[in-house]
């Protein structure tokens, strides 16, 4: 009897199956050859303090005193008053509306300033000293005064 017509797709699937079967046979032969080489020491696995499985025994655990563990948010320390005072240059100030912006010289960050936060009148391009507080819409400058040379 003649073989049924073989299309390219059928031929490809048959060759893939044959290849897979041969690879499986080779793996089985390799496993049989290496069967006697496993020792009980190779089968032992250790779990370290972080839950990771390793082949080496874990090292001595580091102990932590209960007093050193802080629960909750970290306690904030009051910053040094000298660190609160920043210097900068007024980049924009509208006297009619009473607000403007100061560019901090240390980090080049723009800070909003309102007329209520001024200790003395300022105008654009003035060098000023100020303190930064977090307002409802971002950083704001308070206690703004002209920088004395």
C-alpha cells in the first residue's frame, strides 16, 4: 500500500516528535549512568535565616536586642536652627498680588513666597534669607528678609 500523501506540515511535526523522542532517550541514558553518584550529603539542603535554600550550613545568627527594635514611625529629631535658614535670589515677585518665587542657592529649587511671609519688602533679583516650611501646595518660604553682606 502506498503511504498517504505527506504535506510539509505533517513531515515537520513527525521530525519534531522523532527529535524529541531521541533527546528524551539520551536524557534517560545519562540519568542511568549518573544514578549511583548521589550521596546523602548531596541531598541535604539548609535554610538560612531569610528563608533561602542553600547547600552550605548557615552561619551563626546575629542577635538583635529587643530595646533596639523601634515600632512605628521613626522619632524625628529637631533640626539645627542654622540648617533651617536658606539663602536665595528672588526670581519673580508681584507686589500687586503679593506673591512670588525664590530660587534656593543650595539646591536650585524654586520656593513659593507670599507677602505674609515677608519681614521686609523685597523685589526681583534681591538676595534674601528665608526658612522653608511645607505648605498645602508644596514648599513655602517664611521669615523672608534681605541678605545683609
